C-alpha cells in the first residue's frame, strides 16, 4: 500500500470528524440530546484516532537501532490497536452509559430541529470522508471484496478508517432516528435508545478492530499471492534445486521478513554457493520489493513418510523440522 493513499484518507477523516465534533457538542448544548452527546464523544474519539494513525505512520519510519534491529514498522499496528481501545473506551462505553442514564431519567428534547440539521450535516461530512477512504482503498484492493480487504490487508490505516467511517454513518442514522422519534412521540427514551444503539455498534467495531490488530502485532505471514511470487522467484533461480520450506512475517505493512531453506547444486563451491544465494535474494527482491530482510539457508532435503503440506510455499516443512538447530540454552 502506498502510504500516501492512507494519509489522504486519514487527513480527510481528521478534518471531517473535528468539525463534526464541534457541531455535535453545540447541538447537545442546545438540545440536551443523549444520542447527540454520544455522537459528539464518538467524533472526539475518531478525531483522536486519526491523530494516532498519523503518529504511527511517523514513528514507524524511524531507522533500525541495535535494540530494534528489524526497525519500527509495527508501530503502525500498535497505534491502530490503541485506536480500537480508544473507540471502545471513549466511544462505546460512554454512549452505553449515557443511554442507560437517560433511560432511567428521560428528559425532553429542546429545539430538536437543531439536532436534526446538525446530524444531517454530519452525515454529509462523514460520507465525504468515507468516499475518500473507499477511493484510496479501491486503488490497492484489486478483485478482493471489501470485507476481504478489511480482513486481509496488512496495512492498517485504510481498513481502520473504512470501519470508523461506516460505523459513524450508521451511528448518525441511529441518532437521527432517535431524535425524530423522541420528538414525534414526546418520549425522551427513544433518544436514549439511539445512544444505546450507537454504543453497541461502536463496541462491536472496536472488538473486531482489536482482534485484527492483535493478529498483525503478533506477526502475520505474507498474503498467499505474495508467497506464491516468492516461491516463483526462488524456483526461477538457476542453482536452486528445491525449495524445502518457506516462512514469511510482516515487520510492518511495507516490510517483509523472508526465511527459507533451499537445496542447491551439491557441486557448488563455497564462493559459488554464496553467489547463488545472493542471486536468489535479488530475484526475490525484484519480484517482491517489500521483502526487505531475507535469510536463505542451504540445506539438504530428507525424504519423509509424512505427506507434504498442501500449502505450496511451505511444502515439506515437516520433513525438515529435524534439521533445525536445537534451541539455545
């Protein structure tokens, strides 16, 4: 993913949410609407979240150090995980609390037309932010479905913004319906129910985001298509007889660690073997530029009674497990 596309989507969401938050707080001060206040806090959380995503992009570009030899690429995953926690604590928890409170002590709305106008303006601004995120995501998602893109993307920013904006649009709809029903029925509990619905929605999105970001923080392999390209690059190397097994892990959205055991021509001298390894590394980087760190180990494939793995990039991993060095004591 180009960082530029993610940054544009973040900035669009940041500007929209900051303006919306101010308008919603003004609307709450005038109307006393619980769902309006819940939405205002939601927008504050979203604005803070966009700031965190920008911070993660900045800190992830720091150079590697002796203490962090693989760099800081996972900062983008860390701050995206914090975004999920912020969405849960500031957005969902407050909206649920406010909804329960107003259910127990319902209050009539004042000037509900102001709330309706502000919510309609907010929907327009959120729709603009959502459209920007969709346009930027469409450039890189390929033929994958939108749900597949959100689940499979190794770049956190665009999926986060897409989920935030879609959640905001649904939440604004809940708030709008709650305010209108509260006015029509003269019953403030509808407004409280709108706040509860917003809280449950944000809680669901936050938990989903936290789960996805946890997987990226722990370390996920390259997408299957990327692994297939790595396998093709290795098999295309002149002196490689067999790929024994392959392991990949994202150190960041644009940084991939590649480790592989390869069987080379047994007649190669040490110097020739070194050149063959260098050439294979060059093939991999040419095919997959984000493969920034590559470790290739010459080895000998041992036949095993076990069936090879169905995964083409990890074929015969079980057959070579006994070749791995013992753990350090």
